[in-house]
């Protein structure tokens, strides 16, 4: 060990100036030196130390590790070098690095302790470690978030597609079922049809719940505030719930604060959705007794109120332990007892989300086995402070209005334009309005619509949203750009099979007068038309009685169904939708055969890589094929639709030949069917000679009409001819000329066809 022989003053000066803490301890534990750095680290001064080492550190908490190093060195158990030690001082733990050694001074052995305060470095190291960990976690979070966003977008796309896929067939099912309810006189059949309608509407409620939840989760649910009358809202709620309650022999009582302002400003659609959910739940979970709804309000200042709506039932009630589950998604309370009750379990979750969007809230009071009361409070603005009146007076006004509408339904002098690229939808629409005797004009594209609205006045225009080339919104925008045309003030009502709840407001902002979802409800369609038609066009009930009895049954001629199966066509399936009426089915077949001319457009979409428009057109092909029973073609078209929606142009191009081959085979099968049909579609070759004989002079007269720009007269004449049995070559000429005029607006080609010049 080194001997210290230099002067004491030099030694102390060196030690005093060191940045590290230095402490010298005699072998008996007495601290003989403590430099300034050590004093700062240990929180002591030389005066504090005194003569006993143990009295300073042994009694302090948080110095155990420190003491152990010192005593081990004094007892010569071993020295340490850069050993990390925790030392607690003033409620703060310091991270020290300690080195111990021995010295001799004047023959006396002592322990030298050199210490450095590493607290900041340790904290920096820990912070860096934490930062690295946070960075890693952030990267994992971003990855998980992106995956969740992609999954949510995929879910939303799936739900949107599912909406369209489910609503389209339901449109046909419920539309034709509505005609059964209106036209059948068989009580058993009517019972079956009523059950179909009930189940179909239940299915739609389930779909809407799922779509609403998806929209809320994606943040796309909008609150659209408008002026509305609470009286109308309340009566809508009454109409929704009264029959449901009656079916379960439940009493229903509505009451209303008579001073409730007559007109408010808020989202009446969402309020109706919220309260409808409360009312339907009350009916579902109430086996006996009844339900009550009371509407009141609390005024806040001159023009602000809180609308307060409470729904009380005598149902099963809710256990206290189940209250927390009430607003969770896909939760059904008391599942075993309520397993027979239909629903998604999303209703209350959607209700709370909508209330949150409107700054409203809900209070629930329930006693298990006795009943429940749900009370919603929603801020609204007063538009008109005139009192609404009692519920009884509101109900009387509504019933009188409904009676007036029932008396004045038929309107044979009215003209309506329906725009839809799907021929089946057009046929269903026409069937639903059959008893109204309204003149219905159809268009299968936005372009044709624009042509028609400039030539003819319509009282109402119904516009499908999803159409190729120009969809319903784009068509409406183009219409509004026209000047001085007959339909400047004609209301346009949008139809859609892809509608999510809440879409109504978006369509209204686009300029549509109203909104109808597919499948179209026949009664709602009639009410909508009655609400928009001029009053002088509507006949009273006794005037509106239909002319003649029910239409004659379709021909019972036998069809070679087995022969058509080789073309992938099930005529039996197709005729079901046409209610067994071969003429209606034949009309649809004729439309389908004309659709083949769109093959060139599909090929161009493939060449351009335009999968968006391709998907729309092939979707229509699939739907039309399925409607007519051409299931083989429908299945292949469905695969193309799925792939094109996913942007898989390679699949579409690789399988295009397969699709066209089956399409052509189906066309051939329907041409065979048309040849069998002894009416409109082919020549009659029996001995009676039922063929309409046309000459080239007849065709020339129609061509001359086109020369004089009398296109409508020419089309009327051609339609009259094609409705009669014709010789096959003449039939093809007349049909081709009609297609050129009605689909392509190509008068030059039609003229050339009629004059035998080919038209190419």
C-alpha cells in the first residue's frame, strides 16, 4: 500500500478539488475526511459527522446497500470497484457508483471510499430504454391500428355490398308478395302472404341495425336537423307500435303535454329511430299488461327546450346486475328466458350512440318482474310555439287525413317516370302501381332520362341511385343544369337498394324531394305519390274503382321446360316471379335479349381496366339472369361482380370468354323460348294465318316520319307492330329499329334499317 509522505495541505487540496466524492474512514469506523463532493452526495457536512461513523448511517433508512459496502471493506471482506449502490437521501434515492481501497498514513490503515452520483445517467439510461420501448410499442400500435382500419373498411364494404345483395331479392319477394295480398281472394294464401310480409320486414329491421352500427363505428353517422312537427312524429310512432301491441293483446296508451310547441328544429328521423326502438323493446319484453308513452318538455329560455319522452311497460324488468350489459353490442338480457325474441342485440347501443350525437341522455328505472321505464331527454329548438294539443286531437286529425288519402288514391291522368337500369325493378314498380291507373314511363339509364324529361312532362320522377355511366345523383345534377324544359319543377324521388340508415338526409341535400328504400313498400309508395301529385289529378274513391275485373289468367300453353334446362334456364323459377303470367315473363325475356347489345360496353370496360363500371353492369346482368331463372349465367356473373368490385381485372379478363359463352348460350335458349311463344315473339304458322303482313311501303312510312322528326309517332307505330305476330325477318327489322330509337337515340340507323340499308 502506498505511504502518504507529502504535505498534508497538498493532499487535502487535491481531495477537496475532486468532482468525485471522497470519504476516508478509519478502521474503527471514524470518518476522518469528507470532501465537498461527498458532502453534497451524502447530504452531510464534516460537522454533522462527529466522531462516530455508525451513528450517522446505521440509523438512516435506505442506506443498507451503502453500509454493507463500507463495513465489508472495513472488515476486510473485500474491496469493490465501480459498484452500483442505492442511497436514499431527503426522500430521493440516488444511484451511486462506489470504489473502495486502503491507504496508510503515518502507519495508520484507513479505508478510502470514492463515490460518483450516477442518478442522472441512470435516469437518462432508463428514459432511453423507456423511449425505445415506447417507440417499439408505438410502431406496434400503428401497425395494429392500420390493420384495424383496414379490417373496419373491409367490414364496411362487406356490409354495404351485403345491403345491396339482400335488399335486391327482398325487393322482388316483398313486391310480388304485396301483389298477392292485393289481388288474391284465397284466405289461406293471404295468411301465408301476410306471414311473408311480416318476416320480410323483420329481416329488413335486422339488416338496418347492423348497418347503423357499422356507420356509427366508422364515424359516418350524421345528425341532420330540420323543422318538423312533433304531432307527425308521435303519430308515426303510434302507427308503428299499435298493431304490434294488439297482436300480443297489450294495451297501448299515448299522452302528450298539450302545450308542446307545434314545430321544432331537430333530427326527427333519429328521434323516431330512438323511440321506436324503446317501444318495440317494450312490446317484445312485455308478455301481458301494456305500455305507455308520454311526451313532455322542459323549457330553457325563449326558444330552447328539452324534449322528454318516456316509455313505460309492465314487462319482465331488468336485474340490477344486468344493467351494465344493457348498452353493450350484441347483448341480450336474460338470454335463456328471451331466446324466442327476435333481434340483433344492437338496438340499445345504437340508441345511446344517437343520443350522444344529439347531446341527449337516457335514464332507466326498472324492477325485475314488474316493468321498466326508459326516459330520453333531447335538446331541441322551438320554431313555432303554438301548442300541439292533446294526443287525442292529434290522432283524430291524422285519421281524417288518412281517410282522405284512401278515398283519393287512383290518378289515371297522372304521368310518372321511373328510371332504373334493372328491368325487373321496373316491372315490380309497375305492378305495385297497377291499381292506381297512373301512366308510367320507364327509362333504363340516366341518359335516357335526360332525353325524356326534355320531351315530356311528368308529375313525379322516381330515380334509381346505382346505375352505370351516370348514376341517379349525377343524372339529377345534369337535369338541374337544363333550361326551360318541361320538368323544371317536377319532384324527383330517389330509389336505392343500397341505402344505409341516415342516407335520406344526404339525398335531400343533393336536391331529391324524397327518399324510398328498396324493397319498395307498396303502401308507402302510394302514399308518397298521393302526397306529391296535384290534387286535381286525384280521383275520389267511387271514381277510382278499377275498370273491369281481375286480369285474365295467363295462357296455359305448355313450355318445353326440360329442353330449356340444357341452356341453363329454369323457366319454372322465372315464372314464379311473373306470377305464372307468360306475357309478363315474355316481356322480361324480350328485355333480356336486348341487353346483349351491352356486351360491347363491357368489353370496353375490360380494355380500359374500368372495373367500377364493369361491376355495375355485370351486377345488372346477374340480377336479370336470376330473375328469369338463368341460374348458370347468374352464378358466373356473380363471380365477375365480386372480382371486379375487388379490382381484380386479371380474373375478369381471364374468365371473360367463359362468361360470354354462357351468356350466348342463354340468349340462344331464350330465342328458342321466344320461338315457342305463339304471341308477340314469333310468327304463327297455323292454318288460320294470324301473321300481320307488313310491306316495305309500311316501313317506308315510318322512315318518312323520322325524316320529318316525328320520332314519337314512329316509335308508337313500331310498338304497335311488334305487339302483333310478325314474320320472323320483319320482326327482327322492327325490333332492331325500336332498339336504335329507344336505347341508342340513333335515328339515322333506324331509318337505314327500315329502308333495308342495314344500319351499319
